[in-house]
C-alpha cells in the first residue's frame, strides 16, 4: 500500500505522522513544492520580527524525524491527478502511482485586481521566500504600506513594526479584522494601533501602484497618493486546486469533502486550507486556520488507514496579538437570529468580552485583552453544554466563562 | 502507566496553598497569579474547585502547535512547553478546550502544568489531600477528558 500526500505544510506533516502511527507497514510519501525542510507559515511573523531564525519555523526540529518515521519526501510540484489510473503527473516529468492520496496543498494569496501589484518591492507575506523579500526591504525607517488589515495582515503588522519601519495600513473594510472582530473590538484595535504609531486608513482602497524615483507611489481612494519603499499585500487567499482541473474531483470553494475528509473521487482525501468541509455551526466552508488544518489531517489519515473517524465540523477560532493587544474570536461571534448576547467593555483596562448564545448554548464569542483560560470558550461551545443557571450568570457577567466551564465539568 | 494528579473538590478548603506552591516552584515567588493550577471559588455553593491540565493523551495543544514546541515527557507523560522553541503564537491557548494553557505577557511564552517533572508541588502543598499524585490514570481525568472529547473534531465512530 502506498499513501501519497501532496503538500508539506502542517496538514501534510500531521497526516504523514498519523498514517505512520497507525500503519507500520505501508509506504508514506510526502510531496511538496517548497524548498527546504517542512515549515509552518504561522511562524513567519516571528522570523520577520527577528525573534527566531529560519530553523525556528520548521514543523519538526529533529532533522532525522521523517527518516526515522520512514516518511519519504519528494521536492517537486504535482501538475495533474489522474484518478482513473491513480497516478500523479509530477513537474520533474515522471508519474507516480498511489493507492490512497491526500491533497493538502493549502492556499495561495490572491492579487488584488489593480495595476502595479507585480512591481518589484510589492510582496505577499505567505511563504518563506516572501519573508526573505520582505526582510530585504523592511529596514528601520523604511516606509512600508500594508494592504489589508484582515487576520493575516494584522499578524504581520506587529512583525513589521518590530523591524522599526514606518508603517501605514490600508484596509477597504470599515474596521480592522472585520471577519474576526465586531465594530467595538475592531475600533479598539484600530485606536490601539494608532497609539502605537501606525497610520491606519480604513474604508480606503489602493487603486493603482506606480514606480517612482524614490520608491513606489500608491494611489488611494479616498485620499492623497502615498509613497512607499515596500508594499506588503495581504488581501486574501484561495485554495490551491488548479492542478485538479481535469481530475473529476469536485471543487466548491475548495476541494469538497465529507465527514471522513473523502473527496468525491475514490481513495482521494483532502485536508487543511485546501478543503471545503462541514462547518461546526452547520453548512460548509473553507476554514483556513492552523488548528483545523491539523485536525482535518488527523481525521483524513485515520480514514486512509481504515479507522473510521468523523470530523464533526470545523469551528472558526483565531487569536491575534496586535502589538501586545490580544484578541480572540470563536465560532458564531456575530450571533444568530433570536439568540442572546452579553458583552462587557472595560475601557480603562482595555478588556472586552462578548458572548453569543443560542438558547442556553454558547455558540461564539470575542475577547480582547484577556489571556487567561480563553480555551474554555471552545470547551463550552463544542461540548454543546446546556448552560442552565450559568446562562444567567454569563448574561450578567460574561467574563466568568472559565467558572462556567469548570462548574459544568462533571 | 503514568501517575496523575487526582483532584477531589469536596476536600478543598480554598486555602490556595497549591497556587502558592506552584508559583514558587516556577517563578520563585508566592503569587497565585503565576500559578498553573487555579482554584475556582463558587461562593453561593461554598465550593472550591482546583483545576489544571489533564495531560490528554491526544493533546489538542500539542497538535495545534505550529513549531513543535509542546513535547511529551517520556517519564511523566506530561505535555511540556519547550520555551526555546515556543514563539508565543497562543494557538495552543485557543485550541485547548480546558482553558489550561495560558499566555504570559512578560515572557512572551505560554505556561501550562508539567507535573513538576514527577513531583508536583501542588500535591505536596495541599494540606487536605484534595490534590494527590496517584498511580494510574485517575478516573476524574477520564471523565473530564471524555467531556472535552466531545469537542474533539476527530471523534472516533
Ligand atoms: C504569515 C501567516 C501567519 C499565519 N498565522 C496564523 C495564525 O496565527 N493562526 C492560524 O490559525 N493560522 C495562521 N496562518 C494560516 C496557517 O498558516 C494555515 O492555515 C496553515 O498553514 C494551513 O496548513 P496546510 O498544511 O493546509 O497548508 P500550507 O501550510 O499552505 O501547506 C501546503 C503546501 O503544499 C504545497 N503545494 C501546493 N500545491 C502543490 C502542488 N501542486 N504540488 C506540490 N506541493 C504543493 C504548498 O507550496 C505548501 O508548501 C498564518 C498564515 C500566514 C501566511
Ligand atoms: S504559543 Fe508556543 S507552545 Fe503554544 S502553539 Fe504557539 S509556539 Fe506552540
């Protein structure tokens, strides 16, 4: 039996280890198109901030780890999948047979449709290669414009700031991290950034980038053109499914999978950023976050070795550190129709909690400035605990979520 | 079979000796704010519940860590943070459904219980034996894990 995994990110690596743990005999092969040891994109901000060296981004630090696990590695690109003959066409000109295949190819950044995004010194921040480009240009005092204040944008903002650059953030939405934070929290984060010396332009679009004598010119709407030595683009990502076009694998917003992470084609599974699976709250979606990448990878791998495992649906969860202001969001923080909501804002201490309920279940929440016991929100949401009397307590004081969790554990 | 912390809330008087001992063990100061074990007080019921990491077998925090900074101690089975590898991303703090991995601002790293290498200071300090370090997987852990297992996205059929 040969298990082949395409993609050497967190999903691919965790799947390979899970396969090996439950199947000592089969061949496990990990294919990836990025050079060097398997690494974690999530660690890139800490590399930019000079807090770690490149080795610090590696997913596994023991350089003999994959060898010892008898996981083969191949550095090449998969160009096409032929599901009928169960073969992959590789960029190095060869074909490869598989018995079971896992697609864990992640996602790639999307260019905004404007003139000038392909100019030198305009970069995404998605791969180690991107990080090296950014580090070449983002020196102390250089003028850097960050396009997009979504989750990824905000994460690299801190790293850029720590490099000592003069930073301007331009976001088309009306607040920062619009898909993770409500108006209150988004505005608090914005004010915090401004206080830390970052220029923040929300409800603003960059319409064109032009080369100039001293750096790049960025045309904005509304607003005056601005100059930059470096532009970092963080305006969204899309799953890497291009190589599947002729394969018959059903694609929605990503590779469509069932609760066992199986695609529409026999013996082909998908996990991580590239897959579109069930969402915790019902419906389907692409949940491009690290914890769900590894959890879906484990489920896929278990099923690949014939151990039935079910994915109960991906719960959105994010934690963000914006220059020391820590924010967390879970699940349906935006609430559902007819559901109760409780929130508490303490402007003096910069703390904010908002909880959302459906009946007496917790279904989502937001915290700002809180680092203690935040995981209990996940416990409360995903155990579908009837809160009983704690619903009332939490409505009165939503900061008591850890007590609610502790008191409801049998 | 690893030993584990057994917690009996009925015996807890809320004296916070465990928190003090934990803080001293790790930080060299008696300050409950630095403790990895927390005693929760439910005034209305007059109940005190000590609470800390259950050292799950398939640990959410460990799986979620992007840089392999959470390792299993071979002797105790404890999931330990390797501070030299931890980048402080806090993903483990939101992945753990028990809420027992916490971020420490001053250090820029996360903190969690590591069973003090096999001689937990909280159990030593507890005057009423509400916290004991016992042979075998304590049944209470099992219950808690079973409870949290309902959060597991990989529930086995
Ligand atoms: C700067 C940054 C910060 C982030 N911070 C966070 C965070 O704080 N929290 C969080 O939850 N998430 C964060 N993320 C997102 C997180 O990194 C992703 O969710 C995670 O990497 C997904 O893992 P994956 O294995 O599915 O995909 P990836 O990590 O993208 O790995 C997929 C791999 O497959 C390769 N590949 C693609 N196509 C092919 C092909 N045809 N042939 C061969 N190889 C191929 C890719 O090159 C890549 O190496 C961050 C991302 C970035 C960029
Ligand atoms: S905070 Fe540290 S231990 Fe936790 S997931 Fe991030 S790197 Fe790993």
